[in-house]
C-alpha cells in the first residue's frame, strides 16, 4: 500500500527507535520528527534529551566527588572528605528526576507522534448512496 510518511508509527526498542525498517538513535529523533512535520514533538524530544544529558553530567560529577571524598577520608582529611561525599550524593540525587522527566519527555514525544500519525491516516471504506436520481457507490482509500 502507498502511505505517506505521517501514516507510519515509530516503535521504541530500549533507547533505539524503529521507523520504516530503519533504526534511529535518540540523537537522530528530533530531526526525524521534524521531517515528519511534527515540530512540537521534535522540540519536546530535544528538551527531554537535554535533561537526560544534564542527568548524566550530574551523576558523573557526583560520582567523581564521591571518589574524591573517599580518597580524602583515607588520606586523613575527614572534614573535606565528608563535604565531597555529601555534595556528590546531592548531585547524584539531583540526576534522578532529570532522568525520569527527560526520558518521559522523549518517550512522550514519540507516543504523541504515533497518535498524531494514526489520527491523520486515511481510512479505507465503501459508501453507498441512494437518491431519487439513482444509486451511487464509492470506494475511498
């Protein structure tokens, strides 16, 4: 069958996306959604991707501060070590909502695109019309 690009759904498999038999990474999705004339989804996906990137940054810095804190504690700089551990723990905790909201936005952008694509699909149907002038039959596809 001959469908337009908007008639096809995007499938999510882990953090990869499938569209028309092609695999897309998350960094390619904003461009794909934009090409599919779904700019709002492209913007939402971009926002989610940025949030998850900030989440990874926060987690990485937090872990580095934790490691530094452990080294300082074993190097007899206990006060500085504890401060580094606490700061690292705060940054790690801050990464959790960034991941949750970021991945939600990314997944939601794809889900909303799929609803948009389904609502814009043309439905195939037969119709029959009877009037005083005759009988009409139509096949819409």
